[in-house]
C-alpha cells in the first residue's frame, strides 16, 4: 500500500514533473524482448541545479545518439522529491529513471514497490557486483537485492588545521580521544577547539552525531532489528558529543552553515563536515569563500593548511565512517529495458562525466570495470572541482588528504541498513529524534535519560512501520 506523505508542493512543479512521465503507457515497456530504439523515457534528476542539469543533458544526448532512446529530463527539488514520487504513483505516471536518489528514499520506495529493485539488481549483475564497493552495495540493498544501482558516495570528514596542530605538537586526530584532547588543548577565547553541529531536529546534527557514534561502537539497531539506542556505547557517544559541544565548541544552535562559517573564518581548529565544501575552501566558488585573516592574501590558505580524516576510531575499535550513497533507480512497471540501458550507460560511458558534476562530493563507488579495475577512480582523481573557478582538488590538497576521500568507501557505515531497517532510517529523517536528543544532552539532560527517551520514540516509529 502506498503511504501518502503530507507535504505541500506547488502545482507548477507537480505539473512539470508528471507531464514528463508516462513511460508505463508504452505497450513495449517492461517486456523482456522489447526493442528500445525509438522509445522515450522520463528521467527525474535530483541534481536540479542548472549547471548540473545541463551537464547531465549532455550525457543523456550521447545516450540517445548511441541507443536511439530519447529522454525527457525533469529537475526535481530535493525537498519535494518524496511528494512528487507519491503523487506520480497515485496517477500511474512513475518516472522511468531517477538519478541521484538518496539511499533512504531508494530503500523506502523499493519497499513501497515504486522502484523496481529486481531491475536494478539485474544491472548490477551485468556490470559485475565485484566492480562495486561492497559497502555501497550493502547499504543500498534490502534482503540481498539492490534497491537501486549505487552511483556515488561521500563520507563524513573530520577537517582540522594542520598548521595549528603542528604548532601545538599534536598528532593527526585519528580517534575520538585524539579529537577530545586536541579540542581541549587548542580551545581559547578566540579559537574554538571544534565547531560542532548542535541544532535540534536537524539532519546535519544527526549525520555528524552518527559519525561520532559509529566510532564509539553505537548502533541504532542490532542484527535482529531490535532498537538499541539505550545501550552503553550510545550513552557514551551522547556523553562524548555533549562534552565536545559544551566545553570546546561555539555556543548556541550550530548548523551546516554556521559550522562552515566559523571554520572558514579561522575561528575553529576542527569541524565535522562533508567533502562538498572542499571546492569552496580552496577558493573555487564565490558563494562560500574562506575569510580567515591569512586567506586575504592566499585564498586557498585553509585548503593547504587543513587535513582531512575519513574513518575515525573509538576506543579499541576499527575505524568507521558515516557514508552517504546515492543511487540510480528504475521505476516500477515502466520502460524497464530502456531504463536499464540508460542506467548501464550512466555507470559506464557516462560515469566519469556524472562524477564530474561535483567531484568533491561524488566519489566513485564503482572503481572500474572488469578490464580495468581502477578506471573510474583514477579518472576521478583528475576531475576539476569548483563553480566560479575550476581546478583539480590535488592543486590545493595534499596527496594524503585526497586519498582520505576514498579510504572510507570500503568502510562506509550507516545505522540500520545492514540490519534490514532502511525503512526505519527513512522514517526517522522526518522527526529526527536523535538530533533532538543530542541537543537535549548539550542543554544539560542526562545522556542515559536522553538515550532512554529516544529509544522509546524510535521503537514507536518502528512499530508504526510494521
């Protein structure tokens, strides 16, 4: 049964999206022996920024030239994707292909049978499962079947000031204890030891905390699917995070913009953030330029003096990293063969250009093909990032920092997905109870009590899905 999501959208956007659908009306759609030349398929693109739409269209045009299949690209604003999908399903007009689907949505819509998981798995099997990151496949799969074809990913980073660490005689922070020790030593009235996400009910706070919690050994659910947020490791993670925020971070509710702004201004020694800021930190875009005192003379001063740490370890544990994976998805009961052909094209002939839309935030989860296992990862390393200026990340970041972007691909972790609880994780993104618990601990609540209350909330949400 399709569950409607109560989100209001503009009629103009809905009309634009649904007008391009109708792949399922083609008599040949979905037939195993159906010829695809001459068909037209609808492609929804969650990378809806104008420059990325234009770059994607060039890839789609090449696909048309090669296969004879025409495409209709429809931009889909990220905050309206779920509602557009639900309305398209209700009208019998699902898109043939969806690009850049967040993994939570991939799992949820496959569960609701709006995405064709079997069709996606068939593409993975044809390309070769061993050519994909195993972790990426695990995250996007449910019951051993890929809900979508994993296209790219990014891992949460600890970004730190190498110059300040060297001056203080501190080693590279590789563990949670290293982070705490460095934050305490570098914290001054003019410099925060770390700038940390603290806003209640915020997705960025949830992501940042999950990265820390994973390193602390905290799992939201166990292998049986039981919610375990009141476990000692999760209580410890809340305590650690609360201590960092109250003692060494900027006061007040901090979010994705304020944490970046504090670090870019040179007023923090560390922060947790995604690699999407790397082009801005290198001075390659005008909307998020560093403003530190040294940056006036040297625009990429911060980039050259910042270290990047991907996988982070807790006490005696293996390093882990919060990882986000995007997928290419195929609509249920649409032009399946043509849709599969496009997804295969996007993962082969068009793959490097797709990664080039935003190389700093699109690391290849398919490193190569059977003939050349490193084909795509090597090509990615030479892609240019930036908006107002273009340059390879290697011009501003060290070889070690660039390598750290790929280290986590085989160590990406996400709560719930490996335990078959992808639908629960998707449901939690609305209420964000974990982010609220973090804010409450920072506000003075006992970590054990916050964990207990969050456990009850997550249990209630989980029960509602059963």
